[in-house]
C-alpha cells in the first residue's frame, strides 16, 4: 500500500475498518462528482458533431453516428470565433497586467512601506471585500458611465474591466500576506544602499514573489476569459464582443444547435487548457499568501 503518513489518514488509520470505509466513501463521492461534472461537457462536445436531424431524434443517442472534424473549422470561420477570442484575450490580458501591477504595488505599500493609517486602510479594505458584490453594481455602473470630476464615459471600452481587476481587494490582501513573509532586513539593506521604494519593489520584492504573481495572473486571466456579466452590461459595441457574451447572444441567431454546441466548446477550451497546463500552480495557489501565525 502507498505510504500515507504525510496525509490526514496515516497507514495506521487505514488498518482500522471505519477509516477504510470512510476512505472508500470519499473516493466514491469524488468519482460521482467527476462524472456529474464531466458528462454535461462531454455531451455538449459530442452533440456538436451530430447533424441537426440526429440531434433532435427521439430517442436521442449519446454518441454521434459519424464525427466530422471539418465542422470545427467551419464553426471557427463561419461564426468568427477568432474575433471573439481576440477581444477576450485583450480584455483578460489587460486585466491580468492590471491585477498584478496595481495589486502588487498596493500590497507592497501596506506590507512594507506602511504609511500612516495603514491599519485602518487594511481594515476598511477587508470590510469592503465582505460586502455583497451586488451592492457595488449600480454605483460602479453609474461611475463608469460618467466618471466623477472628469465627466467622461468608459462604456464600450475594456477600461472598466481593467480598473475593477486592478482594484481587486482579494488580490491586494493576497499580495500583502505574501510580502509579509519577506525579511525586512533585505528591504532595509537596500534602503541603506540608496535604492528607492520602486526600485526595491522591482529588483527585490518581485523576483522573490514569483509564486504569488503567477497565482494572481492565472486566476485573473482564467476568471476574465469566462467573464459575462460586466462585459454584457458595459460593452454594447459588436466589434468588442467577448466569448461569454457571444455564447449568450447566439441563442437568438440563425445558427443551428450543433454549431452552437461547438461554439460553446470553443468558449470553454481556453479555461480547460489553462487548467491542464497550470494545474499544479492553481492547486498550489490555494496556500499562496495564506495568513501566517
């Protein structure tokens, strides 16, 4: 049997019948959960390769009679999926850069620079994070529609998405908690050598904080690729439509159901690839920036 001393259940525990039963129940629940999650996705993919007659047949079949891989390229070009990919990646890429730079600088200021009132600021940020997101929807929309003081509209641009990503309180707290673990003596030595606060952040703090920057980047990009609500609310220009919004609006289009199914496949493909490539980083990101005792 594989050694389990590093887990919650040890080898000694596994010799007891009740723990064996518990382990079997957990494994069975995980298998059931995996099937519950994967079957709808597999069904969407397989349905996309069916023809319309086969798709609406009663009784319906789970597997298509034939698989025409050429349909993928037809859906890609005819539905112009590439255009929505470009818009989505521009939105997600900008949000990722904004989250890393703004969140990192804010966390660095609270953790290392500690201006006056840092404790109060951190407490206010924490309280705001606990507020339901729905309470901020209307004020944010009004603010983006007519930006205070300068009175310009940011609607029909990606700027509101980038600004909200830059001001993510969760990211700020994540960066702050990680930076707390960096030795203050390194910062003090750099100050004695005449390095400015920004130089210390760029040359010392950032290289030492690659794990938290990678974690924030992955989670931000992955979250923005699947974004729907804010792009749908703020962006009405068709040339700026992103994948999430297009998947919703195509319900009223003339495209057949099989084409729509394959379009959904294209919409979830980036997130599947991100998870496949950065699986260890995503799982490890749960502990990055954890509050230290």
